């Protein structure tokens, strides 16, 4: 693989991970649930604030995009 192909693949992987995290955060907020994550070797419980959600409701969600068609 060429260097440019590797960089493009890594960008796509990073974008997919970011979208998955966004959907998980949105779904946890909508269900009034918390998320447990490991940051810097520490276990942290995070509670999504639905009102302060900065993501679009349909960003990266293929089911939501399909319903809009």
C-alpha cells in the first residue's frame, strides 16, 4: 500500500469510530443511561446530558437517514 492509501484508510477508520461514539452517546442520553469508560487507566461513569447534546440527531445513523428518504 502507498502512504496516501494508508493515511486515507486511517482517516476513514477514525471517522467511523467517532460516529460510533456519537451514536452511543446519543442513545445513552435518550435512554437516560450512563456510560462506563476507561480513561487514563481509571474507570469513569459518564452521564450524557440530553439538553446539552452537541451532535445532530441523525449524524452517522444509517437507520435515521433511511427513514428520512
